[in-house]
C-alpha cells in the first residue's frame, strides 16, 4: 500500500507537469506577431498503430485484407474499383508509409500521401469503441 | 529514479494529454460550448454599439456580478446513472456555454435524439432512423426528433427537463419571484436551458444531424460501431472557426425567414431545412459525379444538393456551390488514386478543406438564428413610467411582460426597480408589476432625464428615457376664451384673449409668466398668465393660470362709474389632455368633458357701479352691484363658449 501511494505521487506529478506545460508554457491565443501554424489536432497511439496496420494491409497486396479493416459502408462502394493488382495496392502502401497528418481527433484522422508527385487524402475513423478503420481513400 | 516511478510519471503526463485533446471537434465539451460562448461574445459586441434605450434592454450576460448558482453537470457520463451534477456558480453567459455541453449529457441517449430531418425522407420520420437495425438492438429508439426534445413542445419533448419550454417557465417564475436569491436560482436554470436550445440550433447547422446520417457514438461505448462511421464535418470541424466566421454574411433568404419567425421552433426548422437542402453529410452524397453516386448510408437520396447541379472544377477535383451570400463553397472532392480509369475520380468525399469552406457558410447562419432564438427566448419585459406627478414629486410605473407567441400570458414583475432622476437613483420595490418612487416637485422639475430599469441578472430592462423638453423655441402663445353669463340679466358675452408673441415670452425651463397692462381713454386691461408645460412629455400642458381685469373708464358728474370685470382661470392637467400644437400655436380643448377634467377654478366677477339719479336725471351717487360666477353650465352648447353660472 505504501509503495502504491509512493508511485501515485509520481502519477500526480506527471499529470501536473503536463498541465503546467499545456497551460503555462504555450503562447496565449492572442499572441502578438504572425503565426502560420496550422493545428493538426492529435494522433493518439492507437491511431498511429492502426495507420501502420493499414500500411501493412496495402503492402500485403491483399484486397480482402484492406476491405476487412474498412468501414462497411465505404467497403461496399470501393470494392468495385479497388484493384486486384497487388502492385497497385503495394504502391499505395508505400506512399502510406510517408503519410502526413492533416488533422486528427479522438474519432477521425485525415492524412495526406503522395504518389508519383500527386497528392491524395485518406481518412481513418473509429466509432467510439476504439476500433479504428479506414473511412475513405 | 526507479523505472516504476518513471512509468507512473509518464502515465500521469499521458492522462492529462489524453484528457486535454479528447475535447476537439464538433462534440459537446468543446464545439458546442464554443458555439455558445462565441455567440454570447458576438452578441455582446454587436449590442455594445446599440443604445439600450432604443432596444429597451442591455445585455450583461458575462458580468461577474451576475453569477447565478444552480445545478450543472460536473461529471460527464454515457448514461444517466453515470452522469453527475453539482452546484455551480456561473454568469448567464457561462450557463449558456454550459448548456451547450450539458445537452449532450448523458451521452448515449443524446446521441440518438439529436437528429431532425426536416424532409422526413424515411417514411416521414424526422427522428434518427438511419442504421436503426444496428443500434436499436442495443438501445431502444426513443422516436423523438432533436427539435421536439430541445423545445419540449410535444408530449415526447416534455420529458426534457431542460427544454426551451421549461426555460421560459423559469424565466416567468423569475420575473414574479420577489426573493432575489430564488430569482437568481431560477435564472440559472433558465439560461442553462437556453444553452441547451442553442446546442440544438448548432446541430441544425451540422449536416449529418439534419440528413438522418447516424455517426460515431460517444467515446468509450463498446458497441459504438453500431452507430456507423464518424462524419467528417462533425469530426474535422475546428471550434476556432466559429470566431473566425461569426461575422460573415448570412444567407439572405434564410435571414428573411428567420426575421419573420415568431417561434423558436420556426427558427430551428428553417435552419435545419437550409442545412439539409444545401449540404451533404459524409454518407449522403448523391447525384451524377464521375458516375452515379448513391448515399453510403443506405438511405434514399435527398433531392438537394445534387452533384450534377454543382460546379465541378476538374483541376481541383472539387465540386463548388455559389451561395446567395456570395460565398463559393467547396461541397465535396472526388480525387482518388484507385480510380485512374476515371481520370483519378473516385467516390466523392468531404475533407478538411471542404469542412472549413462549408463552416464559413454555416456559422454566420447559426449566429443570426441564435440571435433570433435569444430575442424569442428573452422574456418580453416592459418597464414603463406611467406618470410623473410633479405636484406630489412622485414617479409611478409598471414592469410587466407583453404577449408574444412564445410568452402568451402576461405576468407582473416583483423585485427591485431602479429609478434614475438625472444621476440620482431611487431603489424602489415593485409589487405585482407596480412601483412608485417618491422624490420632490423641485427635483422633478429640474431633472433633465428620468428613467427606470430592472437588473434581471443578465439583462437590464429599461423604460423609455423621459427627456426634459425644451420650450424656448416656442415664441407664441395664444389663449382665447369666450364666456357668456347664464342667468345674467344682461346676457353679455365676454372675450378673454391672451395673445403673446416672441418678445413677450421668456421661458424658464418649462414655464413662463407674463403680465401686461394696456390703457386707453375708455378702458384699462391688465393681464397675467402663468404657463407650465410638462417637462418630460413634450408640448403637453401642466398648468395654466390666467387672470384678466378689465376696467371700463366712465365718469359722470364726478362719480366713478367704472365697471370692473375680473376673470380668473386655473387649469391643471395630469392626464395629458392638453397638447400645444407647434404648427397652430394653440391649445385646443376639444370637448367639454376634457375641460371638466382639467379645470381647477374659474371665476368671473363683474362689479358694476350703477349711478343713482335724482329727479333731474343727474347722478347723485353710485351703487355697487357685484355678480359672481364660478360655475359652468355644461348643459349649454359647448363651442369654445363657456357658459358661466353663479
């Protein structure tokens, strides 16, 4: 019990540290001077893990693997034009490795990828149950 | 430091970071509170340029002096059993923001009753029916649409304790409640209800909520998948845009309809229809794109918008729509890598750029609708100064509501009223809508302005400002009386004429007095006039005193035979009957009943010196005969001719 209390103290310190960092070490909303910084929201660890999972699914070249981690509604539509050619899918997977987060929330994330110099966007989402899926590409 | 301690430190840090960021996008703790609080700021900024006397009110929604104690959500939860409330002490503006958040609590029931399809595309149902086969297996469909829930104006909606209906009820109770503490508690509830109403309004400006497009469930719900995928507009919406786009031009046609609206329901339905008809949600895109596009959510297609009716810019893979506001909005894009056969055009989607573009059109329309909501939700309180009684130094007035469609019953105010006489304040009690402040005649006469207001803990309601009127420009004053003597042997008519022009009138504020004396060989006429106008009711007469003495010079045989006629008239008007026409430059007393109301005293004394003759018809003495008339015979014809009797 004593150990637990001792450890809890570090938990609280960590929490307070983050609070201080986020609230007292950042510029105020009306900071003077121009700022072109665009908020990208968040990219939780679960999302990052799923993005890697999706990348691997494309790299596997398996259409079924991709569709299995895609929202049903979109899968119904995209299964008709998602190619069977593994090379094309792999190319998308390779591009996904270099994804850039445009904006992320606890439920939704939009990424940008580049293939042959052309930019495309795709989105991952989860429905509140923590299970991330491909929303569109 | 031990590894275990480091892990705990990181865990604590990570917990805060997770909590900090789990509050972004169109959900309750961030977007809706931002919508509501930005609306309050927008409103106060707008109102700060307005004269409260023109509006009849002044908003004090963010004034810390107006903190109101009430029950608020302090523990967010998925279900009622896991959601907690405690006492909070917030300003009305903060209660409005709080209502924006609390409307989504508990989150699971809220997730299914915050939908309103104005077109009732699915069997006429306006409530959420999309994906019903999935989630209804876990949670019973309440079958209630978002507007009836928020407004509480249907039997099903009555279940909502924080509806607009209850909010208005709390407002009315607060008006009638004499105890200041209880009044504040009622107002806390009322403003929280209004915050929840605005939450619904913001949902009506969010495409998935008005297009029967079920989307993500609350965070942490294990069967959240049943609600389907999150909507891009709702998820990619950045709350900071609310401030950025609040001042934008609203849709002129929607604005016209909103302005005409007499009920909160009309406002919400109009906004919902606008959003439904002009925007896609993520899964309700339809029309002719690279191919025929059907909604992903498996429901029927809405008749508008349609892809084929939008402007498509190939180089950008973007569908645009030009709105009557003048904005060119990005409605959807269809660039897709796997569709190279169709020149890289895939299934249309809404990305962050589209969301921001659409928000720039939707946010200004939310703002104008919210303003109308407030105008309709605010109790129609009228503070009126009914009477300024100079003689007794009293100011009397009323505070009550007038009837509107939202408030069909009149109620009277109980509580404090502040009466201002120039910079001096009188705090008086208003009971059942009536108040009276006691000052003094001299103070009221000197006062430049008089008004009253009530501090309704968030809104101050003002009376019309009674400004002291200027009369120095009135350069002519004309009074004309004819009096006949009823019952007199002579049946003589007398004419009393008071005609003063510019060089004779010297105003002292609201009054002037003048006397004149003219003599000729035959007569001497002496006139005195005192006029007092109402200082705060322009051109209304307060008091007139007229006095005229006519002496007809006549001597015979050394005897003074002068007849003296003395006329005296006092008029006092507290009922705003006598009005001075600046064009005609006269005061007209139209009816005998009006004259009766204002007449205080009228006398006509005729003193005749009657000669006494001897048998040679020579004056040898004088006999005084006095006739005194102080009544009016109202039975005689009234045509500016006063018939006097004894």
